[in-house]
């Protein structure tokens, strides 16, 4: 189980639910990392989990009603998030493994620039029905 | 079921649920302008391409939560600004990809490989936000007002990223 503060060495996963978020060459579009209207970007802490468990987390917590909408995930180190003066706020219930990337600047151009850096540092893994067994 | 015709401006009226006789709303004005441009052979193809590209993204991202999380629906004002920007774009510049953003804004992106991309974003509030990365060089970001022509700083950054082709 992860500790309350997210360490820079921890990996985070942003589950991808839109096909268009992944380019043809397998890279992540930065728009996928932008914060939502609540000023946060939802991620999961995957420290200590196997590949199978990481995908299970998505199926149980993100898309339980419509697993067909899972496209993949983008993994990135928390250190990249901290490098841009953002914060990572874990849920009080640590078992949920959910966290939000928060503390985004007000101006849209700054958010875009940071999201571009996060997307650049992310590793995309596509979901297939066999992915959880690989 | 909506019947789509050969005229995308007419299709837009129907899909957006607007009366073709209505005289209000930014989308109506845009559609009307688009219809006028269809009669001008020199600009017809580019205007149609611009309108269609943005409209396709707009019409498929106009419900809240379209990203599977809590995204805002794309705004009509952002739609209008993105189309107008594309119309002003010099024909020598590669057509960008139109991408929806979770805050309801619309971005146009020129992507030339990882580390080489430039994007402009429209919120429908008279400002163009932009950001880009150019390999090992410093990244850029900033804002410009929407105006009659595309700001020089934005054109320069688009050309800069396109040099990587």
C-alpha cells in the first residue's frame, strides 16, 4: 500500500478512455493530461502493483460499467509532476490508490506547456483483452 | 434521424438543432458565412475543410464528460474562433489536427514528432493561448488576442515546428 505523500520515485497511471488520445506512433496527446474543469487531473498510484493488477484497477475503479471504453494508460513518474511545481493529492482512502494532480497555474498557455511536458514524459501502454494477462 | 446533405452548412444547422431561419447565435452566423463562401470557388475548399474539421470534433464532444471523466462540452464560441483561425491560415501551412480539450476549449495542433509540436487553443473569449516544444530548444508558451490576422509570433512558431518535416 502506498504511503500518504507521493514520493518522486512513484509511478502514476492516467487511464485513457479516448482512442484519439493516443497518436498513431503510440505517443500521448498532451490534451489528455490537461486538468479538467475542477482543476485536477485524475491518476492512480501503481506502486507495487503487477501489470495485471494495474489493469484490474482500471476495470474496477474507472470503467466498471463499460470496460470496452478502456483504451490504455499513460505511466509517468511523480518526479516529472513535481518538476513543474504541481502537487499530487492522494485520496484519504489510500486503498483506492486514486490521486489528483493539482496546483495547476491559472493561465491556459502555462497549463498547455506543462501538459506537453507530462505527455512527453509518459509511457503509453495500450489495453487489449490480453493485456492484463501479459 | 438527421439527414445529412451535400452542404455541410445545412448539416450543421440540423445537427446543432438550429432553425435555418434563425438570425441569432454565433454558430448561425458562422454557418451563414460558410454558405456564402461555398459560392466562391477560390476559397470554397479551404473554408469547407476548416469548417468540417472543427465541426466534426465539436459535434462529437458536445456532451459533458465526453472524455470519460468530467470534461466540459466544447463551447460554441471556441468552435467559432477555431474555424475563423483556420480560415486565416496561409494555404502554404500544413493543416493542423483539431483536438478537444477537457475544459471545453478547442486546440489546433501541429505535431512533427515527439518533442516537436506547437498548439493553439481557443476558449471563445478573444484570446489565443499557445504552447510548443522544439526538440532540445526551450519550450514556448504565451497568449495573443484574436485579431483580423494571425499574430506573427504564432505564425513563426508554426513555421518553426513545420521545419522538422
